[in-house]
């Protein structure tokens, strides 16, 4: 379903570890997805209300605190099909 629309190349930096200065260390990968800009009030992982400036639809498994095109991931939602499998993820960016 999302495959036809996920035609943009996005730079994904996933957190692999934390260094001695308590800063995240990233691995950079290019993924396919669909990025839409726009402001939306959402709840982050901690339950706080924050304003998302963009969202990405992708089949890649993204985690909170990763970066997509330099923007921090603040929320990840999975879209589950009727067969019980995850079809794609909606990722909200700060």
C-alpha cells in the first residue's frame, strides 16, 4: 500500500550507542519513505504534548531519538493491517 508513495530518498541516522560524553553515536543509512511537512500537536514517548514539524511514512523500523534528514524522531506509530502484520510506520519529527 505505502510502497507506491514511498518514493523519496531520506537520510536516516539511527542511534547505535552512547559515547563517554553521554551523546548518541549514529549510523547513517538511506531509506525510502514519504515526507510531509506541517505542524501537528502530538504526544511524545513521555506523554508530553509537543509540536511535530513533519511526518514520514516508511517501511523501515525507526526508533525515537533517531534522525531523519537532520530532524529528531519524537514519535513512531505502526499501521497494522487486518492480518496482524505491520504495513508501515508513521514517524513524527521535531
